[in-house]
């Protein structure tokens, strides 16, 4: 591995993952069920690897908490095979346009015309063997572009994650092309650990809900609060004003961050909404996404991604039930090491004693690294610790911009102290 992908070792060294025993009793979490919040890896470790690829899913599992939930945005090929890939078209996140330059199409999605390359026009054989995936966010490493084929849901289930989250965004589009996502999901092998199925489409959730017989939890995926849901013709903001009606067809909701912690026009945090408490009072789970280390969402976090996770899980009033993230190792660190810091039973020696590792080098590194970040009393101290790790911050940031955010502090005037951390 070190030979073919020289950056890999460095990447391993930078991951602040935590294979902790998450079932250990910890200070009370204010999630719906009292258990630690879930870390949901959006397309795997998509902050580093092309989303929903073999490496993205494998590394999400090895560098995160053992209970990490692997998320798959489901698409179907013309022969009805399920692939994991976000969006509706394939040309932004794969090299399909180079391979099949003449197979682009324009289709209607609602009243909108969408142009691109669509999974429904390709066989699974074509997608698996001839289409490679790439990183879609250009500031993220391109090191792993064009070396992996598209990954199916079956491939991902073959990695044996504890739980899988399937997101279904465009059920109606597939039905227009004579492909039935509901049927596909209902026919999946019973031993696939599909724990959650989410969709922004209420009619899809209601329809599949009657047939799943409780095999997976259904989650209403709320888009921006001014976007209109197509089947009930109300905005997601309005729909959430009546949480009881949501409870009738879903076990929970997945919302953008600002539904819980809104920000003002200058990106400073406002007081939290009552959404999490209201939803919990009705027995609804609240998951929040999508977090990423390399997206600035509020200055209150001082560019420290760990501080942002803690805002949602370690405040006096509530803990959200799941964090969906492109950087599952960082979210894992926040849950297992930093939340409830002093009393966190997951911290310190127990963590690494129970951890599993691939090799001695990895193990040696973990002992040294996790002993540090799991003991601090504040996220500031954790960041300071991380900063001590490398003298060549700049080189490492060039490779992994997202993971370096915590090196930088906001100086109160919307400027960074250390610009070298941000060149992208
Ligand atoms: C894959 O690409 C190769 C080379 O262009 C071609 O010969 C082959 O037929 C393609 N396979 C599929 C399944 O499209
Ligand atoms: C929703 O709000 C955002 C930002 O406030 C705005 O950019 C967007 O145009 C709005 N969308 C609709 C459908 O009104
Ligand atoms: C965010 O930072 C601003 C400016 O320092 C402060 O006034 C505000 O109270 C902070 N918000 C929260 C929720 O901590």
C-alpha cells in the first residue's frame, strides 16, 4: 500500500479515529434512547476518498467508532442493480463522460430539465467495469481519483458494517424509467443490516412504511426550510411545525444544521431552536447533516470541526441522535474522546486496549495519538495537541485540507491566524 499510494501512510497517521467500546456506560447522553449519538459516514470517508467508493467505505470503518453507520445514496442501473452515489447524474463524480461521450441525455425531473449521464441508461456491467469514480470537491485530495470502479450496495454490505443507512432521493425519477426502488429495497437479503431508510419524499416513506414491517427506521430527510416537498406541497420548514404528522410515517428526521443551531447573516450562532427537544418529546429521532471539516458554517467554532460536533452533542439541553459527516474519524473523536470529557468512560486506556488494529505500526501510533486526544479537558487542548504533531503543517494541509482546520484559530475579526492552513 505504501508503495502504490505513498500518501496512504501519512493519511493513516493523520486520522484521528477511535475504535472505542461505544457500549461502555458513559455520562448520560440526551439522545432519544440515551445511547451515544451515531456517526453516519456520508458515502463513507468522503472527505478524503471519492464518495461511496471501496476505500471511502473501508476507511470509514477502520478509522471510526465500531458502530459507524455507512450511508449510501441509492441509484439503480438499467438492469436494476443498486449503486451508491449521490445526486441524480453521474458525470460530476465519475469519469463516465470520457468513457461514454455520446450517452448523455436530458430528462425531466419535475418541471426541470436535467442534462447529464444517468445510471438508468447503463447496465451494471458497464458501471462496475468501465466507470471510475473521482473526488467531487476540488479542494479535497485527488490522489484516489480514477482508480476505483463504482461500488454497489451489495459490495458495501459485503464489508459487514454494523448498520447501513440508505438514502432515496429520486424514487419518482426511477419509476418514470420503469425501475422500482421500493421493490429493490424490499427484496434485499434479510441479513443486510439496513437500519435506516431516509428520503425527502413523504409519499415514498408512506408507501414503503406499510411494507417494511419495521425492518428499518424511516427518516424524513428535510431539505432547506424554504424548499417545497413534492407530495404534500408544503415547505420542509412548515412540515416540521407539525411534528406529530411526521411521527405518523417516520421514526425520525434528518435536518441541516441550521434547523438546530441557526446562524445570523455574519455566520455567528444564534440560540438553538427547540426542534431536538420537541422531536424527542414525541419520540422522534433527530439526525443532523452534513458535517464536513472543510466547510465553514459558523465563526463560533473557531475553525475547529470538533467544536462544531460538540455543539450538537455536548450541550446542557440536548444531544442529537446522529451526526452525518464526510469525516467520520473526526466525529468519532468528538463522540468518544471529547464529549463529557473528564467523565467520558470511553477515554484513556480502555480505548486503546479494546481497539483493533491492522498492524503493529498502526497500533503504536494509536497508543501515542489516542492517549493524547482522549484525555484533554477541552477541545482547545485537543487542538493544541494535534498542532504539536507536525512541523510541516502546510504540506499536510495541502494533502488533507479538511483535517487541518483545527490548526487554525479565528482571531475575532473573521481572519485566520495561520493562513497556511487554508490554501486550497
Ligand atoms: C468497457 O470498455 C472497453 C474498452 O473501451 C470495451 O471494449 C468494453 O466493451 C466495455 N465494457 C462494457 C461492459 O461496456
Ligand atoms: C431559499 O433560501 C436561500 C437562502 O436563504 C435562497 O438562496 C434560495 O433561493 C431560496 N430558495 C427558494 C426555493 O426560495
Ligand atoms: C457566537 O459568538 C457570538 C460572538 O462571539 C456570541 O455573541 C454568541 O453568543 C455565540 N453564540 C453561541 C450560541 O454561543
